[in-house]
C-alpha cells in the first residue's frame, strides 16, 4: 500500500479516537449552551468550508486564464495587501456597528468575490482579490469576536469557551478535508472554476443561518472608525502586544509554509498525491486541537511548546530536504503545532483582549502577518527552499524570545499570590472548598 495512504489512514484513526474521546468526556452543558455552541459552529464551519473550497485552485485558475507568473503574483499580493490595510477599519466597523452584521457582510462580500472568478478580465479579478482580502479579515476576526462576546454576556464558563475553540478547530480541519476532496472532484470533472461556483452554496446557507440564529450584539456607536482604531491601540498592553506579534510571526511563517511544502516534496522527483497530503495535514491539525484540550488549563505555557515544535520541524526539514519521507513527517509534526496553536490563541485572545475593542485589535494583529507574507511572496523567486525555511526558523525563534517577556498573571488567595493555572499547594483548594461549604450552610439556614 502507498506510503502516503498508510500515513493518512493511521493519522485519521488517531484523530477519530481523539475526537470520540473528546466528545465522550466533554463538559456537561444544558440545552441552551448546546444550542448556542451548535449554532455558532454550523455558521463558522460553513464560512470556512467555502474558503477551503476555493483555496486549492486559485493559482491553477489564474494560470488557465493565461496570466504570467508576474500577474499571478500581483493578484496574490493584492489580496494580502487588501486584508492587511482593511483589517483595522473592518475591526472598528464591527466593534462600532455589531459583529453579527459584519459576519453577514462576510458572506455577501465573499459571494461577490466568487462571482468575479468567471471573468478573465484582469481588473475584475483584482476587484475579486480585494473583496477576498476584506472577506478574510472579517472571517478571521468577527466570527470569533461575536462568539466570545456572546459567551461572556451569557456568563458561560471559560471551560466551555475552550471547548468551543477546540470543536471549532476540529470542525474547520474536517471541513477542509471534505472541501479539498469536493474541490478536486469538481475541478477534474468541470474545470478549475467549478469549486468557486460550488462555494456559493455554503456561503448562501451560512448567510441565512447567521441571520436567523445569531443574536444581535450591542454595538459601540460612541466613536468614529479612526477613534476606534486609536482607542484599540491605546489599550494594548505588553501582554496583548506579545500575543499579537507572536501570532503574526507564527501565522506569517505558516502561510509561507503553504507556498513551500509542494516544491519541498517535489524535490524527490516522484509523483506526490497532493490531495491526500493536504487531507493528512488537516487530520494532523485536528489531532493538535485534541492535544490542546488536555493542556488548556495551562494555556499561558502552551505557546512555548508550539514554537519549539515548529522550530524543531523547520530545522529537521532543512537537514532532510532531499529525503521525501523525512520531510513529509516533519511537515506532519508541524501541522500538529498548528492544531494546538489555533485554540490556544483563541483562548488567549478571549482572556486578554478587552471586549469593546476585540475585533479592532484582532485585525491590528493581522497587519504584521500580511506584511510578512507579502515580503516572502515578493522575494520568493530569489530564495532557495533552505533560505525560505530558515526565515521561518527565525520567525519561530523570535516568537520564543517574545514569549519569555509575557507576564504571567497572578491570583490572590489568603494573602498569597499564585500563578494562574497552577494548582495551589498547602491545601489551598481544601480551604476554598470549606469556605464554599460554610457559605452553602449559611444559605441553607437562611432559606429554612
């Protein structure tokens, strides 16, 4: 049996076992909490599913239209630039007028962007890339911002929020596998344009579900867009900056990996099953999200694990670049770190970013990320694979150094300070339990 198929089946089995165990041991929720989580995850998954559908064939579609490498690079750079430049203002719009409204706007903007793809006119395709960049800013920030704000408004627990982040990563990676298979089948049968047209179905469904199910959030209309951006910058303390910069550096290196993994595997001069490889990557991300669930109580320490794994796998890739299977294994381990990273940073953002500026700050985070990717895209033709992966190593090393400056928050109990997430010793938990028991007895006495 083919090596890649064997690896896919093994990793898929592990992922299914972790997913089953996660749902079996999932925290108990009442009907309202279950409904809230389910309705968010359906809309979230439909939004990302439509994005995954178009991802594998953007380059191939532009190539089939007869555009040069230079023109295709301009189209890609335009999308990233539009995302970076529009992000802070899109975030201010969401915080000012409501996250649900901007989530609905995502579906509309992405629909229009998809409808630009059948045209071979370069300027119409540029318009589609600009709209796609704006849509990406909305996709990666407003959905999460609405969910976290609504979660806090309803006073649900942080454990439930971490559970939602974990399931969102599982749903996202699962939808990516299915989308990749559908995109490949439809492109093989009907051409490269087919996946973009098929994406209109989940976009329309997501639009309807979002409008019908999600509650309207209370917008902050007290500031203009510029003032909202300035206020968002003003409230960013050291920890918020560190979260943002490490997220951007890691994300920039991750996007760079997207451009590098195909030519890296192609060095073996053998036929690579790209669809199966991509599906295996997505399975590894779901495994990573399952690992996060078992580490979430120490969320402030997890980034060290993520960055160390990413750095080690990049070094391994550089050292084994001409050995196909070794490179593939290093890529799989890297994807595990991505699967841990997504829910980890979702949890960190929910804890440290103030809600009134949440979407604005999340979009500020995307500015250095897009700058990183644009620089790599512009210089990619002048870089060898080893140099490109070396740049990723530098990004991960920067993340590790930055995270050493992260200030671990503390809690106070009986006049003593404890690091958040660490278990208190000297029977601290027992004292707290006894206090709660005494309070319960007093309440019972009053009730009697």
